[in-house]
């Protein structure tokens, strides 16, 4: 039953991302309304698939889910959906139509990537007793997902600037937020990414020191998250001090996120030994 529900959920998200892309390229308000309706229907299907797989679920089961390779991708998608719902009702709600297409496409990709691991026995060896561990995980995931939103903003900014340079149809340009608004969103997302990821790393260091009397075991995942943090810090400094043009910073944001995400996917799927790995 779970496989059927999960398959339907993936199809729903694929349809939602397609309709949201069409809505961005059309003045038909009905497409935007359908995209939002499909988003909530798809999210409901996602919740149902999780309930079917893990019921009864308690707070104590969170780390057990995360410790499985399929559960890792599922929770990553779950946190992204929570943040999308938050954006839908936040001060950025009027720009949700522009943010949603890339975000929903990313959710769809995460779910598709997880399919081969539905019945996988690969698990991460982690300390399930320490109360700070879920805090570390949540802070790190949220930090990386805000990095994803700065990537989305970077894509929107680059698209807008290219359209303006080519003097393309103003009809499409007016469907996107203006450059000033996009840059405010990018700075907002970058700041939160840096804050959450810094806090997550800090908690992680405390956990390592308490368990191993070291601040790092230099595993691949640790190195990746430190590289991610350094890139986000660099992007924040570049934005806050205007050391480069916004156009170049957005290109760097896009490139940085693609590199980090590729390394994350590789480390989770290909690496089967060492600390933080799914064995």
C-alpha cells in the first residue's frame, strides 16, 4: 500500500511543479489557483505516505527515520515543504508564485531519488540517546534549505537580468519580483541559512566533544557541511559589503549550491563507510 501512495504522491508533485511553471508563464489566474490547490493536495499525499509507512509515529522515532537512507531524503523533503508553507503565509507570500516552481521541482527530484532506497537496509550509525542530536540535525537541515532558497532567488535574479538585457517581453518580466525585492529575499535567505547552519555546527561540535573529545572526525559529510558553511559565509560577506555586483554574487550562489548539493547526494548514496555514512 505504501508504495502505491508514495507513487501517487510523486506524480502529484510532478503535476504540481508543471502547473506552477505554466502559471508563471501565463496571465491566467486559474493556473495559479490550481497550482496552489495542487500544492496542498500533494503535501497531504506526502503526509499520508509518511503515516502509512511509520504509524504510529512518536518524537522518539525521528532519529530512527533519519538514520535510514530513504528516511533522510523523506525528511529533507518534509522540511522543505514546511518552509514552503511558511513562505506561503509569510511576508514573501505575494512572491510565492515565483518561488514555488523551482522549489516544487526540487521536492519532486528528492522523492524520485529516494525511490531506489525504499526497501534499503542501509542505516547511519548514530547516538540515538543524546537529546541534542535532533536539535543538531534540525538546525543543519533548515540552514541548508535556506541556502536552497537563496539559490532559488539567485536563479530568479539571473533570469530577470537576462530578460532585461535582451529587452524581452515586459509581460513575463512583470510576473517576476523586481530585482530589488529579489535581492532582499536573497539576503534574507542567506542570513537565516548562516544563522541556522552556524547553530547546527556549534551543537555538532558539542556532541563530538562530549562523545570523542574532538571537535571533528574529518568525515566526508563533516567536510561538506563546513565547506557549505564557508561558502554561505562568503556569500553573506559579499552581499552585505557589496564587494561584487549582485549579478555575479547570484551566479556564485547558484554554482555554490549546485556543488554542495552534488556532494551531499554523492556522500549519501556512494559513501558506505565512515562517520555519518549510510552503511
